[in-house]
C-alpha cells in the first residue's frame, strides 16, 4: 500500500478538526470559512488571536480555577 503526501495531509487535517472538537476547541479553518462566506469585507483574526480568545472564553480571563 502506497500513501502519498496528499493523503497524509488530508488525514492530518481531518484528525486536527476532530481533536479540536474532542477537547472543546473551535476550528480555525471553520472560522476562516465563515469569515470568507459571511464577512468578506472584514479581516479575520490571526490564528494566534483566534485561539487566545477561544481559551479566554473557555477558561475565563483572570479567573483562578483549580
């Protein structure tokens, strides 16, 4: 069985989305698709900004949770 680089890339992308959903993190790819479809006039957040805000929404800003 021969696996191409394109197949490995597809498997990684699908697993990446699955793992983000598994741990409750939104998908940056889905966010970009949404922005392009519904808000084409706006500049999307960088990946770093997107995940920083997601972490703040999930765990709260400045909260001290154990």
